[in-house]
C-alpha cells in the first residue's frame, strides 16, 4: 500500500494514479463527497444561452452560416456553399481587426510587449512553487465530477479508433476556490498581465475573470492533433503543476498562425467540403497540411519548471505535445469567457473611451 502521509497536492495525485486510474472516473466516490448544488438566482441567466445554443443546433446549415456569421458559437462554415467562398476568411480578418482595437487601450509603457503577444499569439511567465494551491488541488478531485473537456480517447478523423492508454479528466473548481486561486495569483502577477490576457482574448478582461479546472492527462488524445479551437480569438491558459519536458506533453503552439486568416480559412473550408464534421468545427491539420503549417510558422514547445504559466490565443494552431512518460501530466487549465466579434467591438470601444476620457 502506498504511503501518502508525506505527499500533498500533485504528488498525491501522481501516486493515486500509479495505484489505479479507476478512482478518477468513479462517479460514486466523487458524488458521495460532493456538496449538494443549490439553485441560485443567477442560474436563471443561463436560460437565454441554453435557448440560443438549442436554436443554433436545430437550424439548417445555410441558416447557421447566415445568422451566426460573427458569433463565437459558429466555429467553422456549416454549408458547402459558404465553404466555397471567402466567408470564413472575411470574418477571421474582421475578428483580427476588432481584437486588435484593444491595443489602443494599452498604456504606452506596456504597448510594445503586449503588441508582441498579440502578434505571436502567446505569453508566458512563471508563478513559482505554487505550494499554496496544493490543498485546493486535492479538494477539487473530491468535490468535482470529472469531464473530458473535449479531450477524447480517439482522433477526430471519423475513424473512432480508440487510442490505447488514453486518459483525460478535467475537474472544475468551485466559484469559491476560483476566487482563492485568483487571489493567490494576483499577489504574484503584475498589472501588465491583464493587458497580455486581454490582447489574446481580443477584449478587455482581467485575472479575476479567469476560471480553472485541474487537468489530468495520460497518453494521447484528440488534442494531440494540431488544431485551431475556432475562427475568432479566444484566450486559454495552462499552468504547469509539474516540471514539463519534451516527453510529458508540453503545450505546443504555431507562432503567429492566428493572424494568417487566409491559411486558416482555406484549411477550414477544405475540411468542411471534405465533410469533416468530426472535429466540431475545430479544424485539425494532418499530413501535407500539417507539414505546410510547420514550414510556415515556428513551432513553440513550452517546456519548463512547475509554475510555468502559458497563455495562448487558441484560434491559432496548437496541440498537446507527445506523452512518453510514466506519470500523468497534471496542470491547471484556465480561460476567460469567449466573445463574438460584435461583443468584442463594443468592449473595445468602451476600453478606448475609458482610456482616452477618464
Ligand atoms: Fe484546443
């Protein structure tokens, strides 16, 4: 029997994982210790968004393309008609332009670095030892039900071939614990951080808008394929809770690929015309397409020590690097609300107004 007395946080999860992965999927174990969820008044605000996504699902493809053109829910063209036009390229260009408006609200002392982040599509810093969040990490595994969060044990090529030894579990932190994590990080991160985050998200947001989940991943999964999450800028983050080298799934990103509307839209249109609906609009690059992308953009492989915090605009191409370790990769996955082009436009005009006139 493993002795857990001297291990905390990530070390305890690594040891539990070594014993058996069953406990990470056991809903019974999880639910026994999970506090009962109360219905809160703000849950009512979910109703419009539920209706909105339900409407989107039932609409014929051509109407999705017409009515949801600039929305964030509409990741790629749905109809062959629009996939044969520059529909996707145009909206991608509009998103890049609208997202770049935020740069006008950045103070001059940060502008050069933040513009660089916007162009590259990523930003990284180090949060140090992170020992303060060890207990929160142990708790979330007890109170939260695991989800796959889009990481599936097969590639999204339609073949549905199960990948051996693939494991993915994401545990979402409670609102209270998210506040605690953000408070801890706010003591480490400077004012500049919020500008980098906003430049990647395409609108003004701050550390306190970030939500987190604990990600435990072993082997390969559908995120091992190079892909874009959607056509428009979205900010996601990865905080390493272990030292990560090239064998334990470093986050990998194609620098500057977000800004290439032409390349991204051509690959997306080709996927739609080929009938690739398995990737749910998050276009995968394979074979010749992947080689072409690797020639066009520099591959950034983020390897580093525990505490490395990478923020990325995941409309640019990215993937989970190869996993060839005996231990699972454990990190905090995080992100801010995704916004469509119209919403970003309003936010960015307000930010510019606030900067100029207040
Ligand atoms: Fe992704």
